[in-house]
């Protein structure tokens, strides 16, 4: 166990619920704290009777939703302004194509809900970035809050209940959750790349299907002078 | 050419991602096996499962040994000051190496089990002795 995690657990045990709320809030804003492990440990201590599991659940959901909202607000206030500036400035125009910001906003509006929901419990490391991105992309706040609360409820309940059920083995469960989360991330990347590869392959197939027509047209134009030999006035000598 | 480059780049990335995914899958299976082993040991009350994050009350509850007995064997008199302190912090508090502290606790638990062999001592799910019983058993 890292010294950092040990210090965090020590603080949570000594100062109780307020320390837990603050650490979850900080992690939700985007600081990389091992909060899943802390929740697993808190669940284990709740089994001992040191914490109340219902109060723990309420505290972790409220803290993480508050932190996520702060991340969203930062993105909405400053991120969107920075993006608009990049879109307009000559510096940004080198990297961002015209209308690409509007397109990305439309895309995020369509698919962002899943990203928000899944990043709360499945790939928790991406949570802070997704919050900022949601604000920056001006994702509707109502939907953000809905997906956030749903995801965070699962994100709090899973480690707390696992810690509560398995007590002393919570650190081993933490390893399982960590590797499972990485596996899920890898799987999502593989699926994304496969879809991209399929799209490229379809595009290549389409262009191959349309290319013979162009070739035929070109070849007819090119072949014509060879069929009709040039007249002597053109300056070319007729072949023997 | 551009499309071919894109295709090649995506293919290489896909291979890397596949490798990472397979590695993580193997790691997940290993971690699950390790968890099962650890949980089995912990459930049977094996003292090797004592960890640095555990507090004295946690150990007392989990291994069915009176808290007072543990504190006494560690020569700790001020019970309240160490109640919510994990072993790692406790080792720093009493200026002792962590491994030695864990070793002493393991010995104390084993000694207690030798002195008071009960069917509940090695079972995690068994009923914990009542406070009165603990007080009477306390040497």
C-alpha cells in the first residue's frame, strides 16, 4: 500500500465523514486520488461499525456530484471561452478546422451521456476530464446532472458494498477493480479502432467501385488519338 | 496514399490496444485469483492477512481477540489515542518498525488462541464472544 493511500485512510479514520467528503470532492474535481480504494476501506470499516453505510453512501454521492458540478462549471465558464477563442484566433485556425467545434458539440450532445455515465464508475480515471469536456462542449446541464447522479450512485455503491461484504480483503478487490477498469478502457479503445478501421475499409471499397468508370472515361479519351493517327499537318510523322 | 497511411496507423494502434487489453485481461484474472486466495485466508482467520491499514479495533473484531489484550501485548496504555490509527501510523506513533509491530500482533493473536482455544477463534463467521466473556478471559 502506498504511503499516500495510508495517509488518506488515516485522515478518514481520524476525522470521519467530513474528511471523507472533502477527499471525494477533491477527487471528483479531477485530482488523481485513489478514491475507489478509500471507499472500499470505508465500506470495510462500516462492517466493523465505525461508519454507517447509508450515511457513507449519501456522503460519497453528494461529494462526488458536487465535485463533478464544479468541474462542469469550470469547463462551461472558461473552457468554452478558450475553445471559442481558439476557433476564432489565427493561431487556433492552424489546428482547428472551421465548423469542427460545432460538429464536436453536436457529437458530444448525441453521445456525451454515455461518456458521463460510464466514466463515473467504469473508467473513473477519466471522470474529471469528462466533466471539463462536458462544460466546454456546452452539454445541457440537466442531462449532465441526470447522468452524473445515476453514474455516481453506482460509483459509490459498488466499492462501498464490496468493502462492506469482503472486509479485510478490500485491498485485493481494489486490485481487481483497477485491472478491470483498465481492461474495460482497452476494450473500448479496441471497439473504437475496429469501427474506424471498418469505416476506412468501406471508404476504400467505395472508391475502388467508383474508380473503373473514371478509368474507362479517361482511357477512351486517351485511346482516341492512337486509333485515329494524327494528320500530317499536326507535325507528327505517320507511323509506317 | 493518405488513406493507406491512415489505415496502417489505425491498424498499428489496434494491435497495441489489443495487446494492452489482453494484458489487462490476464492481470484481471490473476487479481481475481489472488483475491479469492486472500479472502479464503482472511475468512479462516489466518494472521498473515493482517495489513498496515488495519486498526487495533478492526483486528480485534476480525480475529476475535479482545482489544485490551492486543493493546496490552503491544504495551500501549493510552487506548483512546490509538483507537482510529492504522498500524502504519501506529508504528510511527510508538516508534517501532511496521513489520515488527505486525509480527507482534500476529504472535499476540496466536498466543490468545492457544490460551483460549474456542471453536469461534478460527472462524470469521462465528459468533464473537460477548464483552463479559472477553473480560473474564482477559489475563
